[in-house]
C-alpha cells in the first residue's frame, strides 16, 4: 500500500531514490547535484508516493502553466514496487493538480523501455515536438 502527496523532496532523498529506479541514467554528469537541487526547488508539481513505512517508492516532477500543458520531467517507481499502479496514480494526480484532463495536454520524453507503460496510459508519440539542445552531456548512472 502507498500514499501520494504533494511535497518538496531533498536532493539527498531524491538521489537515493534515483539509485533504485531507471531514472538514474537520464541525467548528465555535468553539475549533477546542483542541477538536481534546482529541479526539485523549481518543479511546478512535485509528487511523492510513499509506502506505509514512509519510504519513497515513486516520484513525479513536472512543469505546468496550470491552464494548457504539463511537461513531466521525471516519473519513476522503485524497481521493487513496479506493477502496483504507482506510476499510473502519480500521472493521474499530476494531471488533476495541473488542471484536469479536459484542460491539460501532457508531454514528456520517454525512455524507450518506458514507452509501453505510457502507451497503456493512452499516450501517443508526437511528431511535432521541436528541441534546442546544446547541453554538455556526459552519460552516467547514479549509484
């Protein structure tokens, strides 16, 4: 069993969580800890799923204008807790917090392994997304 709440995570707790998820490979090494702190401080939506003992088992971070769109930057579930509906519940809670299904379009960049999960939620690949990316990016895995 788990509960979902809106809360600001500390960088330490989030980095520990990243080690237990596939999200730990989506960030560049450059200025990692400083950038994680900024992400956690500035996300419009910050949702945490915790088990009965209070352990962090799921996270959704997103940016929204609360009128038209929600960009999900991070959606992850502890590997030991997957397939329990946590990711689906986090996405539903985020959509409601942003303004609801009839007003809010959701966008994200999906890890190829997560595409089947998002398709089960009814999401589709979008061919009209543009990007400007000149980021220093050295791949690594949070350990």
